[in-house]
């Protein structure tokens, strides 16, 4: 694909990382295929995850085209940027078109990014996965690469003020060995992907500097001594958010 805006945007982002003194650690890039279609599955803990998820494969010479919600494409600022970088618009009400676009991209040799959880996890643990990642990889006959982020939630996430100016903030990006879904059992293949990424996430959290996540930290999972909501509590917050969003849509003039 022809990229006019992607390279300068990446260059600007990397400059921003250096100016802010972010301590970005990327591991496992040897797993990223240098050519050919590849689907990367990324955990979702913050609003800027697509930037850091893309960074995980960029060092291997790949540019990720992320599947992202339609609202980003409707925005007057982010919309033109998303389209210029050939990201894939997802209509949450009907994902058929985005599914086929992702398969087409992959068959054309592109790197596509997907968030299997669908939305940000307020618990900072893996939510239940949708089966789209396994099904897309199987139909396109490409490897499915698990990618785990940790630390990005501290920049910008749900229910917390954004903070892009903490000097020396560690961001950990882990790329795992590829999986090869065949489509015979998408449910089992999705469970395998989630299991692999859960192990990777635990490793990323354990490898994060201890002084950066003391007990009670809001960005640390509750089961590990943090004050983040549990998965059950997060699910209740998600449900309330969906109800509020639906109520606003009903109240808005048509």
C-alpha cells in the first residue's frame, strides 16, 4: 500500500517517546514475519494501544493496519489520519465488511492488528475474547501473532485522567510466537490465543519495575494487589456505560 502519512506520523511518535523519556522495552520481534500477511492480536488496556501495538512490529519493518471502531473514522481530526494510514473501520453493529476487508489486506501481504477483547479492559486483565481473530487468520491463511502491552494504561484509559508527561514511564511490549489457526474449531483456537496471551501478560507484569507498581496502584490488577476493579466489577461498569450510551442515543435528535 502507498503510505504518505504513516512514516512521518511514526517518526513524530518516536520523537515524542524520546522527549517524554519513555522507557519502551520491546521483546520477541524475532517472531514477526518480515514479509507476507500476518495478523497481530493485542490486549486492550488504554486508548493509545494501537500506537504501541504497532510499534511492536514496526521495528521489524512492518506497518500495522488496525481494525478500529467507526467513531474514530467519523471524527474530523482522527478520521482523515486513520484513513490515510489504511486502518480498517469497524461497525460494531455489523462487522461483516471489516472482516472481509481484513482478510483482503492479509491476502495482499499486509500486517493487520486486532483487539480480540473488542473494548478496553478496566480490570487490566484479559476479558473474554471474540472469535474474530482466529477466524480471520484462518480464512486468510496467515499466522496469528499474540502481542501484549503493559504500562500504556497509565497514559490514557477509561475512568482515569490522561497523563502523557510522567518522565521515564516504562512501557513493555511483548511479541509471542505465532499461532496458526485453521478454522476447524474457532472457539478452541480463540481459547488457545487467550491462554497464551494471559501467560504473556502475567510475564509482562512480573517483569515491570516493582517501584513503578506498588501495592494499591490503580493500574495494577486487583488479584495482584492493585486497586483496579476485578473482571466482574469491570463488567458491571461496562454494562452501565453501555446503558448510558444507549440512553444518550435515544435522547439525541434524529
